[in-house]
C-alpha cells in the first residue's frame, strides 16, 4: 500500500515530484530528511580526485542537448554561471542565444568520445578554446581514447572517471531510487549505467555550491515525443514541428524516466535548480 509507505509530512513531497508547482519549503524539508539525501554529501566526498584543475565553484550550469532549449533564449543566463558543463559534440554556434556560448567542460559518452578524441569533433578544441576540458566516463578503451585526445588537443585538460568513481555516483542514484519507490514513484526501467547527464549532475554536485540544470528531461513531455536535440529544432529550414522525433539513443542502457525523477528529487531537496 503506497499510502502506508508515505510518512507524515511527505504527502506534499509526492505532489512536488509529480508537479514542480507543488514544491515549497515544506517539501524541501521532507526531501532533505530522506536517508539518501542526508547521506549524499558524504557519499560524493568519497569520489576522490578526478582529473586536474577542478576546485569548488559557486555557480554551475549543466546544459543538456534537449530540443526544448529551443523554446527560450537561455543563453545569457547560462553564460552568467561560473562553470558550464555541456555534452558530447553538440555545438553552441549558431545557437548561442538559446544555449549560451561558454563551455568549461564537455562530458562525452563512448561513441561521442570516439568522435571527439579520435576524429577531432570537439567544437571548443577546433576554436582553440584551450581552457575547455573533456571528461570521459565510459570505462571501455579509456586510456586509448584519452591518449588520442591529448595528442589532438594537447592544451586542453583531458580527464576521466574511473570505474570506482562511476560506481560511487551510480550508488548514490540507486539510494535515491529506493526512496522514490517507497514514496510510490515508479516503476522505473532497468538500467546498466547512468547517462552522460547523470554522471555530470552527480559529479558536479560534489564541487558546486549551486547547480542550474537546462535542457535535461525533467518536467516536460519529451518522453512522449519531442525535439530530440536543440540543433534539429533550431537549424534553419527546420520548424520545431518537423524536428519532432522520439529520442532514440541509449534506450537499452539508460533509464531516462528513473533519472528524471532523481533530478526532481534533487530539485525538491534544493540540491539543483531545474530551469
């Protein structure tokens, strides 16, 4: 019985997880009382060192590639953050009014890290923006891929998450999923690994005082069909309607719905702000 599992004071939190308009100070208190949220900072502190050059940041923006970024000109708000994370090889030009122009770090999955490091498809690297880093999380062929990256882009910081660190991040997400199940949220799908967005949000939560999330599926209807990425939605000659397509990538490996509710829980707890 779901209602029996929801403790007193958590009813509004359940509503908040379904609709962001129901989130308030009370739901923040209830979210922060969950064991997975109380243990989060300690768990993330066990990550240890990741690459070089990371420090503590006051404001971080995590910018996904979702098509709903085409609906508003977020660029100046995104660029106002101290540290900005983007994904794979989706360029910011000529879309900077919508998605911003600055990039501090690109997080790449296996396929896109091959494109970035082995074929040179690194937007900031091509532009000689040497302060932009690359973070590779997929465990297969990491050393070989990173070696290619360093040869192609010797001035850019090239980093990786090792398997132990990736398991720390996945473990924190598993704990939050257990709390979500108890609250009656789900069922979720099976998953083999976090998405690139999942790795980035959890890792940045360990070094950012505040995190703003853009362009990652949270409270929209993208899981029912939507613009797959902002490049398709904003490219000249494409209307938003013609760019409507169901997202295809990673369906066998990632649990998009489960991650979506984890980000909602982090938002309810005040750990991230969904924009």
